[in-house]
């Protein structure tokens, strides 16, 4: 599907460096008036007509699950307003969390592009990336792609497969376990072998599910971290789950006072699911060959395949409210959480044979 001159895009502004102003002390701050954001690229309408909706004005460091809900709802409520696509201006620090969450909230049936973009430099840096990233995101919003993506530098990545890799370079995001959906050159080179496109979809109405659980604790494992220091969390009523970021492919300490086996068993017994993700770029945590990883799964931990840590965290928050509505008893509830976490919904993880990776 090629771009048409009458294409109309919905531009939703949430904040981030891409729209920040530099004060007299050189500190970057959100603008007092978000409408000033449009000044960075006055030629946007040469690509497509658009409507501008300043939804929020945040540094993405302050984004939280309720903001994911608001972004998804804004898109859903305008899905039938004859927009060819949506562009979300967002800060880079948590963009990959938001793009993952919005992917799940909107589901597999969206038949238009939702394009997250941002910048590593403020608009006042003339050689920076704010203006060009916004222009490129608009161009991607007019393509045949039909899913949630991150458009940054010259790459278009699946939103639930991306993670931030650098704080300063213009190619700030990567997709370590999945191919880019498109490259931006003079032409847009869409990889039709992997991208969901309008032509490839025969879908019904969007199944909108934008509830995300609170009370999730994430722990990045370090040598010598005693699990007993954190066991009190399992006694807290508002703790609904734990994410353990393992050293490698799902490996979790299993010896002496640093063993997490008891922690996982205790959490599981109390109906509090424990996920295993990785501190490394997205890697398989489901079928580790190492005893420490196998012991964690045997104790009840839920592996997350080759999902990124950000995606697994967002999906975990998305899965829990759905399972709660089922009213299952504790054991079946944990089994259902595990089943859903290892079921791909929006292309967030791979299936090899009968196994998720």
C-alpha cells in the first residue's frame, strides 16, 4: 500500500527529549505549551495531513502503567476516525516498555501502523535526530505495516521486540531476537517476510484489553544477593508478582545462602508468580541446559522465552488482570499465567516446534 496525498495521521504527544526545551541553565525540561512541539518539523504536512493531540507532557522516566492505558485508549477511541496511522512522540528511556504494553492492549487485530518515536537530542541541536525521526515516523505511519513499532534512526522495529541499547547514539534501539521490520532509505524497505501488513491480515475487530496490574517487583540478580533480604515482599498483600532478571539464559543461583530456590517455592506457594528474564539482550530462558536455571523452573518460576525483559514485564502486567477475572484456584491460576506468558499474542516471542523460546 503506497502513501496517498490525502493520507491523514494522528500524532499523539506524550513528552520526551524530542519535544524538550533547554532552560537558561542548560537543563532540558518539557515545554510549557506542548503545541510548540510542531515547530520542530513544519514540513510534516508534506508527508501527510495530521491531527495533533497532546495527551501528556512527561519525561518518560515518569511513565507508568496507567499512562500505557491512556495511550492505548487514545488510539483505540480514534481507530475509526479515518487515520491511516498513528505516531506517538515519546521519551526513549521507557519507550520499549510503552510500545510493548500498547502492543498487548491493542492486540493482533490492528490493521494500521502505530509508530513510536523520540530523540536522543533536543530539537535545538541542529545536527540532532529530533526532526528527522519525527519525519521518518510520519512516513512509516503511511506504509502498509499493521502493528505497533518503534521507528528510530534508519530502522523500524517491532514494538514488543525492541530494547534500548545506547543513551547517546542515534541508533538507540535494537531488536536482538527478531529482524527489523523495515529500513529507511530514500525508499521505505519493508521486510514483508516478517512484518505484519494490511494485505496479510484478515482480521476482525480489535479486542481491546488495556488493564495492567500493579504490585510487580523486579530484581536484577548480583553475586552475593541474599534472597532472605527480599522475602518480606512476599508477605505484602499488594505484591502481585516478582520478576527475576537472571545472569544469562535463565540461570539463578541455587547454592547456599544465595540460593533463590526457597524464595521461588515460597512465592509459588503463596500464589505469587515469579518470572525469569535475562539481564542480557533478549535470549532464551525457557530451555536452559544449566542446573541453576532448571532448578528455578522446577521450583515454580516461569521462564519467558526470548522476550526482552521490558516486554516480559509489560506482558506480565497485562496477563495478571485477565487471569484474575477467571476466578481460578491458586494452582490452576499459576498454570494459566504460565500458559499465557508462553503464548505469543503479538509476535513477542518465538515458537520452535512445540516449544516457546
